[in-house]
């Protein structure tokens, strides 16, 4: 026997009852703050999305333009965040959990996108359903790509700019 250690265990003494486990992600390093940042950001993002849905409702039998716009804008903002906070590594340590996972994760809505697509299919609006399905993914991916490229171009040559 190897003394209770498995092949993936790290060397060193076993943690005591009051010490964080070695290699435990977030143990003792502010995990509650990260969780709070994600929750607060998610609440803000979901509230913003709901406000847009109220201001721009989908009419009966209509195309869900608000969901398309929200997902496209949210993905563009994720592209900006990827460059500024990810590649440049600047900002507060809670910026990415608050803005990325929280606010933008709560703002974008692929569950509503899927439901809208199903509703269009149920009404027999197959071309609109296909446009919703393919168009949202294409717009979202295009927005991430374009925003990432634009942010890189705008920040090139500045201190801390990504290569």
C-alpha cells in the first residue's frame, strides 16, 4: 500500500481539520466572494434581459428579435471581456466571474432561444424556426469573433496588450 495516497494525490502531509485541502480549487482563497460575484452578476444580467423582453416583446406569431439581439450583444460583450480581462489579465480578480459567468451568463439566454425555436416549429413556421436556430448561433459566434478582433485591434500597442 502507498499509505492511502492515490496516483493523482500530491505529496505532503494530509490537511488537518482546519486547513484547506491541497489543490482544492477555491478552498480558503475567496471562493465565497467568487460565488457572490457570480450571483450578483447573474441577477443583474437576468434582470437586464427581462427588461429588454418586456420592452421588446415577441408578438403572437412573430419572430423573437429581442432574444436574438440579447444573445448577439451578450456574445459581443463576452468577446470584449475575453480580450480585456482574459488576455490582458487586467482588472480585479472578481471581474471575470462577475461580468462573464454572472452578468453575461445571466443576460444571454439559449434556453429561451430553444423554446422560441420549438414554438415556431409548433406553429408550422419552419423557415422562421430555421432562421432562429441557425441565425442566432451564426450571429452569436460572429459577434464574439468580431468583438474579439476589434478589441485586439483597438488595444494593440498599448501596455499590457495581447500579442
